[in-house]
C-alpha cells in the first residue's frame, strides 16, 4: 500500500486519465447534451473507478474539477429536458382522453340536429368507469387504514397505587430538638480536641525537658511512620498549641522547621505581634518521602487509644 502511494509513475498515470476525461467532456459537450446520449454517465463511471486510486491532493483536485464540469453539463441537460416537457398540448390530451372514454362526434352531431341544437350527455354512461379502470392500474397500492385519534378499543388504565407519605414533625418541634443535638455534638467534639491537644503538649514538654539543648524536629515530632491519618491529626492538634501560644516554631541552622514549648516569660515577651501564620500541606507521597529522609522508625506521639504515656 505504501509503495503504491509513493509510485510516481502510477500517480502521473492517474492525473493523465483525469485530464483526458475533462478534455473529452469539454470537447464532446454537444453530443453529451443530446437526450439519447449516455456519454456523460460513462464518464462519471470511469471517474468513480479512478477515484479508488486517488491518494494525493493533486489527484483529488482534478477529480473535483471533473465533477464541477460534469455537474454543469448535467444541469444544462436537465434544463433542456424540462423545456421539452413544457411543450404539453392540453387540447390534444383532452381529445385523446375523450376518444378513450368513448365519445363519438358523429352521434353528437345527430343528437344536436334531433334535439334542436341542445346537447345532453354525449358521453357513454360507462365513460368514467372506463377511465377509472385504466387509472387504477397506476395505483396498485392499497391505502392503509388507521384511526386519527388512536384505537377505539383502548385498554383501561391501571389505577395508580397510592403511596403513603411519612408524617412530618411540626416545624416548632424540629427547631426545638435540633439545637440540643448540635450543642451536645459540638461540646463533646471540643472536649476531645482539648484533651488531645493537652496530651500532645505533655509529649512536647517531656522531650524538651529530657534534652533542652537538642532541637526537636517538627517533622519527626508530628509524623507517625505507621499511619498517615494519625500524622494529619498530629499536625492539626499541634497547630492549636502554636495558635494559643503554648509552642513555637523556628528554623535551625539547616533551615529545617523545629518546635519547642513556650514558657511563661517567652509568651509575655513575644506577644501576639510577633506571631506569623503559615499553611502546612502534606500528601501521602510526601509523607513517605519525609519518613525516608528523616529515617523515622517510631512515632514520638503515641496513639490516643494506648494507655502507656511516656511521662506517666
């Protein structure tokens, strides 16, 4: 297939045949316009055979040019046929029709002379039946029968099953119950968060008092190598310690974040004016990379469901 597309000899041959067809249409224009001539059909059939081997743009352009020339010629030929069809003589057709229906001009004149010039029913009684029997041969299809408004014997519709809806509570009662539930939920959630923050603060104070001279790496403190979800929870709870002024973050000599508890004197001296906010984002992929970089094997913050706290 690729060899045929790149064969220059075959490409030239196809283009040459297209040019010959175009020239033949232009030179034999008068012959092709003749109603009895089928040369235009032969040219189009030959063009269809050539189009199967068209692969390049130049060949497609020649095919389009031939189609334009043939279309113009076919349009002109059709207009000539239409012009010949308009030369229809109505009076001649009427005479043929009356003769077929059985009209006899001689009998018509005799009746005129006998009746004093008045003509009454000069066609035979079966004239229209004769025309109808001839015309019905052209319409052999029987008309289809259908109802305009559908079938008269329609099946009755099945009654719809009634669906009982659940009774809604009064609006006042709903408003009275929902705030109570929300308050209980918010209060229990807040208490659990406060307890978890205090527990993590205890871990932070313990590690700092055990070795005050060694900085506590922030990532080593919050990352749990065994659970990504607990790592996210630790980051969330540590943010409360920093927001409320119980812990602070700073960068060590290697520009890595560290965390340390804040004593009472430091909190009063710094105040709220020296605080800066930042957003910490972590994904499962970055969590695994941090574990490998810092070589974290154990969590510094034990899970909340364990009862063995390191400072107890």
